[in-house]
């Protein structure tokens, strides 16, 4: 654990959930209509002060400030002021900047300085100044440029295929869709605990299914990763390499399917700041990616398997080339620790979320932020892309899950998922083979699973974002959830030191 992390932000992964804070800001009075001071019985000197204050507010409101919140923050930094205050929203921040600018102008006028005089900027100077305010660029390595090209070439055909599938599904009769979704909900309502395994003497921080749905990798606060077989949860191996808690686990997209067991099938991030790559044939790392200066909370493979993203308490997320084991991109943009990253299925976009309660969607082909996920009042703990490619879910310490639409560039739904912090959120991304469901219509993306610090695992439908089934067996905080690609199992991990496997009672093992 990094010594630079504020204890109040560590609490949600170590202790019981704190009481939610009221971050609502005090509304700013913009009503400048003053009643008659004589009728109101206000003393002349007090009335004069009130009128002076209102006149100052009017003048401050007339000062033009940027509408882009990033530019507002940069202007505040130039003035030597805090870029944000506790509970302050973008509108409040603009009002604070107006007030500061007015006070500085008023002070300069009183000192006899001419605040209006000066040589006007030329068009070129003004344009350069605007560019400087809006964007900051740092030189990139040639390898990053090549990676962006490869990602673009990979994502474009996948996006076309996805759109064609969506068009084909749109042509299916509504009655078939309704019947199919009802069958899925009925199937999910039969889930119950199938098995439980104590995976060590410390809390389990994360558990993830392998692509073939036959192995669970469970990371512990002790720094070890246990490989558990499905469905009996027998221990198949123990990976040692981290010196602090395992925060992130990600399987290569082709691991356990077409990839050689000797290759790097698995990646993990640890509290000491390292990322380890693991094969399935040895219990020590085959490679280590070093660069983060604080705890690595999550790691995620790019859909093409060539790149890896990592989120860290050093306030950055980074992109790595797994072939060369080189850091391609160090991305800043969060004001606090970055806790989660998730790739869109096409591979063109990546979402990041942090303890600053803000999420961002980045275009990997250009490096630009295309959307800010601003709406949670507590830290963002998890992110998951819907297979449709344009919706992303964010789980938070405010006990909710929000649905963000990249096309509409706004939040389209807020789900009260749990009574306490929502620790993880995962979509079902497989085809449902082996579940007995109809294969005529897609099953992927029809439901998602969440885990919470209320000790429950919950299944939700994506039709109307409604609750489908609650799974209760953990005796403490649930730290992670995952859904197998074959659609038969759900796994959850908890601070009760157990991994639990969930399935229907009539499942064929």
C-alpha cells in the first residue's frame, strides 16, 4: 500500500463501508432583485452594504470564463488557487473563478493599474493561446504510433461486424425477443451457491474465469494467486511473486484455448506496484512490467491480446506492449488514484475510473478523451463495457451503478444496486453455450452481475436494468464477481477469505 494514499480512500477495500457523505453544494443566489430598504426596515448603512454586495455579484457574473471544466481548473491553477474544493461541482467552480477574477480586477483598479490596457493579441497569438489552454501534448514514442495504427486496423472491422449483427437482430420479430429474454431471466432465477473454497488465510481481492471457463484465478491480500478448478474448486496451483495484495487479474483472450501453456496466459497487478506475467507451467512470473510508483489496482488485456492496460494509485493508467514488455503510454487525467480500466469490445476505446469519483472514456487511436463520466459522489470501483460497444457501466462507493451512453454522451440510467459500496460489475460476454438457451438470438450482454459490501451478489437484466436474482452466502464484503464465458457459472470473492461458485442446481457438470 502506497504511503501517499489517504486512509479514508483505503477504507473501502479494507474495512466496513463508511457512512455516505452529503456532497450536495449550496445553491448560489442569482436573484438580484432587492426590496425597498425603507419598507424592509433595513438601516441605511446595512442597505448600502447589501446593494454593494449585489452590485459586486452582478459585475462578477458578467466576467466571461471557460465553459470547459478542464480549462477552468487550469485557470485556477494559474491563479494559485485549488483546482477543486470538497463537494464542488463544475458550475460552482466556474462561479468561484468569476469571483476570483473580479476581486483581482477590483484590487488592480484600486492600486491604479490599468487592467484594460495592453497590446491586443494577434490572431496567431490568440489561436496559439487557445490551443495551449485546450490541449497539452507530450512527445510519443514511434512504438505508440504503431500501436495506435494496429488498434485502428483491428477495431474497424470488428465495429462493422458488430453493427451488422445488431442490424440483423433488429429484424427479428419482437415476440421472439421477448420469449428469449424471459427464458434468460427464468434461467438466472435458478442460480444458487454450488461450492465454496477457502483460498488462503487473507481476504480474496479478485477472482476471474479463464476463457475456457475451466479455471478460476483468485488473488489474495497475501500476494499469492490460487488456481482453482471448475466446478469442484480444487487447487491446481499457487503463483507466488507479489509482495503485497493482488489487485488486478486478467487472462489473455486466447489463454487456455489456443495459446501455449508456456506463454504468458495471465497478468496480475500487485500492491507493490509491479505487473507480473504468468504461464501455466510454472509458479513464478515469466516477466515483470515495472514502472508504476504505487499500487496497481486493475489490469486488463486489450481484445487483440497484444496490449495490457493497468490502473494505479500513482494517479495514472498505462498501456504496455506485451511482446516487447515496454510501456507505450503513461496517461494522466485523474486528480486522484486510478482504480479501474476496461477495454471496449472493439478495442478502440478504454474507460478509466478513479477515487476522484470521475470516469473517462479515451479513444486509443487518437489519445483523446471523448467522454467524462461525471455523476458519482463516491469513488468509482469498477467498469464494464456492454457488448453493443456504446454503453459502459460504472460501479461506485455511493452504492449505485450508472449506465453511460457514448453516443448520447450522458448517463442514461442509475441503478441502486446495493445497500453499500458496489465493489465490482461484470457483463456476461459469452454465447451461452451449455445453458440450454436458444442460440438463435444473442445471450451476451443480456445481464450483468454486481458484488457489494452488503455481502450480496446480484444479477441484473439489461432490458430495463431491473433486479433479477440475489445471491447471499458470503459472511463479509464481496470484493469481486465474474461470469464464465459459457454462461454456466458465476464466481465471487470476499473478505471472508472464500471464493464461491454459483450455478443452477440442474447444471450438467
